[in-house]
C-alpha cells in the first residue's frame, strides 16, 4: 500500500473549537471576501455580535446599542442585562455554551446554536468582551481565540450591559475594508424590525417608529407609489406592501426573528402565495400570478419559535412550523394576509381599484409580449446550445444549497480578446463569462419590450435567469469587466443603465460590481508590481528604484491569461455598484443617460483626466529618479 493510500490512527485528528473555525470559516460565516460584498464574512462577524444585543432588546432589556467602527476596530456596546459574570469567558470560547438553549429565556431568538461570538473570537486578531451587571464587571481578551488576559471581578458604576470589541484577522480576511453603506443598511433593517430601538453608528442615530412601513418608505419614493403603503401587524407577523409606478419586477424583503433572510424560504413562498390568493378571491378573477405581483414592493417579518435555517448564516428559512400552539408557517401567513389584506381592500376601495387597473395593464403587456417572449426564449436557448455568448460555470441554481454558491460570479465583458483572457483564467467551478458584442443600447426610457427584441439584453437576461423573478438568479455576483478607457467606461455605464431601468433590485440587493484590473504593471528583472491607481504606481516606482519598465494596460485583452488569473482569484478587487440614497433611479438615469444638459457637461469637464496628462506625469516621475 502506498504512503498516499494508508489510513491509520495517525490520520485521525481532533481540532479544538478555534482551530476548526479558523480552518473551515465558511462553515460558520459563509464566504470570506474583502468587504466589497454585503455577505462577506466581516459583516457576518458584526451581525453575530449585534444579534445578541438585539435579542436583549427583544427580551425588554436595553433600548440603545452603540457601534463604533474606526480603522477596522469594531466596538458594540449594549445596555441589556449583561452576560452572567461567571460565564463571560465560557460564552465566547466554549462551543455549545450559551443562554439561548433555554427557550424560556429566548423563545424567539436570532442566534440559537451558541456559535456566533465564538466564530467572531476565533476569526479576530483581537477580541475583548466585557460584561457589567449588579454594579460589578468582568472582562477578558483573546487573540485568534486564545485567551490572553482575564480581568478579575471589580466594582463599577458603569451601566449594565455587554461591550464587545474585535478586529478581524487580516490573515483570514485579506485586504478587507468595511464599507459603511452595507453596515448602514444592516443597521436600518435592525431598527425597522425593532421599533423603539435606537442604534447609534459612529455618532449617527438610527430609529424607526413604524417598522416595515418605514423600510418601504425609504426605498420607494412617495411619488412613485401606486397607492399608500399598506401596513399590517399581527401576533408574530408584520407585512407592508405597495406597488411601483416605474419598476417592472417584484421586490421582496423577508425577515425571521430579526434576521434578514436574503434567500427567502418557507415564509416568503407562503407570502407570495397569500398575495395572489387574496387578490384573486377579492376580485373574483383568476388573474395570472405574474400580473398580480408585477411591480410589487413588499416586506414580511415573522417570529418563529426555534427557527431552522438552511445555513449558519441564516439567509433562508427552512422551518415549516411557527412553534407553540400556532399552525404551520404557510397556514399562518395565508390566514393572516387573507383576512387583513382583504379587509384593507374593502375599507379602501380606491386602493383596490388602482391595483386592479395595474393588474389589467400588466395582463395586456404580457399578452402583447407573449409572441416576442416565445421567440426570445427560442433565440436564447439556441445561443446557449451553441455556447456563443455564455461560458458557464459548474454551479447552478439547483445547487444553491451547496457550499460555494455565494461565490458564483458572472463576468460581463466586451469583445473576444477580453472574454478569452477571462475564460482561460477563471475558476470553472464558480466563474462564468458572458461576452457582449459591441456597445449595448442605451435603454433609458425604453419599455420592457426592448429586452426581448434586443439580442444582447435578451441573452443576458436569460443567462441570469431573471425574466420573471430574482429569486431564481443563477449567479450571486454580477461583475462588469470592461476596458479602462473611454469606450470601456461607456459600455460599463450602458450595462448599469440596463439594470437600473429593468432590474434595479439587483443593485439594491448588492449583486452588481465593477471589476478593478490594474492600470499599470511596474517591473524590473527581480520584481513585478501591479498598480490599480496612480498612487500605487508612484509607490511602485519608488520601491523598485531606477527606471523600471512601466506598462499601461488599456484593454483587458492586453493582459495575458497567466496574469489575469491573479486579478480574478483570491485577490480580486470589486467595487460594488450602489444607489445614491439621496436620488431616485429616475433622477440618476436622467442626469447620466438622458439628453445632454449644461449640468452634465460641467460635471464631465470638472472630472476629466486626459490620458496625455497621465503619461506626462509618469515620464516626469521616472526622469526624477
């Protein structure tokens, strides 16, 4: 028997809790990432700590949570009951240890398995926990899960509660950076779900009085609502909904016990079914579900006793029962929505009338498009068979439960040379490539009909599998990869316009990114440095000294596959596309993609950086060396 095939007692190893978490972090926090994605690990660490503080508020202890994030150091302070002083070290360093196994104390808690803060501890370069209660406090410090300092019990006048400080480990989360936009969204969701709770982030207060109604109100402007937001509350359930005048697709926000279930689950499926059933019965018409739900903007939150999620990161509910003496999740939601939404329609006939007209309009549009959609599907299927546009990856939607789906990526690029480089360099398991042919159409102000009539848009929509719903999105990350020149920037803007016009929730939910590739390669005989900015280029020139060879990459096709694999692998740099919270989508599109205006001309002039100026700067700096 060869050495490779031997299997003895020496092959069996037992890892302690922190070693296992650090060796298999994906089991505990999903993907790692550098902070460019909302579901990257550093945000899961913050969420795990915050969930404990939220649970304290839910239990009636502490109305304020303070968060400070400075230079990658995170501090979370709540004013709850505080961890029992004799168990402070245990609850952050011993698996299967926590107060939430006692369902009397935490009946509808977010974190139930006692892993959360242990994962934060193990994956942090520095971790400190401090608990104050009954006029006494205890604190302990750790490094990568190892206890380094345990402070003795001391008298204190500080208010009761728990304070956690941590710095994510850079050896695990490489080159990470907290993006405040993602954290602000997380904080807002927490206050929407917990009216009366104040969360103070770096001195800014977040607070909500009307829960999910405020959530929709912040997301869809009043002038774009078909009718005022319908807000329904019940025992362990809250629902809000309206319809957009301008948005084509469906938009859902779903939550369980305060957890944002980004992948939905049994509760969201039941909610969609309940809306269709209620509307059909109210109007006495067997309307098509897609016509009923078209342009909907909605949110649902339920509280379940001991929920079962389909992953440690709790993004999809698997529970079928509400718990206690309540019926199944499906029955509970169906009954609540049917009873309360039906009553609302009877009391507000004007709202019901507007909705019916919206449904009939959607029905007409669907029928008008039926022939075009059929031809479009056939073209998409034929193109897929011949593999002309899409080089797919091996993980598909059917495998969504498999570890790795969060890393699935579709690169949208232009031209054969660029797509060829990425195709040869990619990870075939999780990375797919969609090749555009020339510049896409400017879709601003156009109807959905153009998506089916335009070959590029139709095939892109088919590749993403988003024709009817984002729920079936085949790739978690959609990455625009275009050349770093004027034409590339224009193509990038046209693709973003397409998503803003027809699928804005893709951007709202954090699925769209821009690939950052190096602008320069600076090298001598001993070392090569890739630079993503002028500052990095200047530093590279100084580091290599002398007169190094400098290459300016103008197109992705100029980068060899051997080089490209470094830029789309572990060290990939992605810039998320985010919406300006102060402007509506219509305002953004009108300014950037509408007819030329003096304001836009002035903006372009103020922000223009000519290539010739950049080359002259490089030459001057080299000559000075």
